[in-house]
């Protein structure tokens, strides 16, 4: 028994696996069945509903005469992130006609997800000032040839980002997860976030974007695409920063010795004269 398929596949697109059984014995192989187990997230071609458990398909092989063979093709749609290895395994259960008990043969085949036809992007300024109010647009563009159902979009906000409003509304009880319902071929889904962002100069404020199947009961994801991207907090024209005992923030014990450093930097292309630094 062997299982064959492409070395690489595109997530969400039809992938055909071939099951071949050759009977090299002198007796017929009777009462044969093959059970194929596919990776989590696999979708049957006929249906659109994602499965929460590994997909199993049972094939009726019947009898294979001595020297004969059986071959069939099984099309499915695999789902996973780029670079992930997806393994299909099979168990062939049969009984030789001259034996009273059943025997088994096993085989498996692995293919790699080479492409995910979903583009997840974030539109935001590349540099922002600390305390600035900004709008961020997250988009999911589908390059699928067939619809996908049951997937969601998740956005993890960076530290220092205060969400003020969002359109459209997220799932009930959540501020960061949206249902994508059905991703049709060529469709584009967008959400817009409004908020205030704060942080230290040159600190990158990355929004973590995820697309996949979300399980609210366990707060876990089965991902098909993810990325982290966001703006950088810009330095002011005259940058001033204080450091106490080597730290930017924290606590000080009463009566302890405090050593401070004040750093100031000119970020303009020309010199600044008559600068006064006051420490309170």
C-alpha cells in the first residue's frame, strides 16, 4: 500500500492524493477497506464546513485478486501556515482468502504548505508621536478559488495602545476577534480601529494579526496566516529622557540613594542654541 500526492500544496485549494494497493501474493485479498486520516483543518471538496477533529475517510476496496491492484484518488483541501508539513496516513484492513483473520498494512505521505492564498495587511502611519490618536485598518484579501467558512480574524494590540472605537463590531464579549463568516474568492474584509498610542521614542508598536479558526471554549487558534506589523514612535525634535538608578520606570525605596542621568538629543538637521534643561 502506498499514498502519493504533490510535494507542495496551496492551503485551501484542492489537493489530490492517490491510494494504490498491489497484491503480490498468490491469494486474493478480500473484504478490504482503507481508512485515511488527514491533518486537522482538512476540508472535504464537497463541503465547506471546517472540521474540529482530524478528517477520516473510509474507502471500500473490496476484493483484489492475486497479482491485481486497486487505485483511487481522494481530493481534499488542506489548511495550514506556510512551511507546515501536512501528513496523510492510511490503514488498509483486509483478509487473504486462505486466512481466517484480518491483516493490516499502513502507509503515509507528507506534503508541505507552500502558499496561503490570503493576504493579511495593516494600513497605518509608519511613524507616530506618543499620545497621538490614529486610525488603523486591517484587511484580509482572499485569493482562493473556492469559499472558506468558519474562519476569524484576531488582532492583538501592542502595549500602550488604547482602543477608542472599531468598525465593524467584534464578536460579542471580545474587543479583538472578528468573524469572517465566508471568505469568498476575490473577497476583501476590512476593519478600522481608532485609538491612542503611547510609547518611548523609536519603540515599534506591532499589531499581531491572525487569521484562522478560533475556538472560544479553549481560547486557542488554528492558524492559516499571521503577521506582526505596526508604526514606530517618532522621536521629538528635542528628545529629553531621564533615567533613575539605571531604569526608566519602577519604584524607589524611601531613604535610598538615587543617581540620575538626563539625556537630551537634537533630532533637527540644524543646531539648537541656548538650551536650558530643568530637573524638578
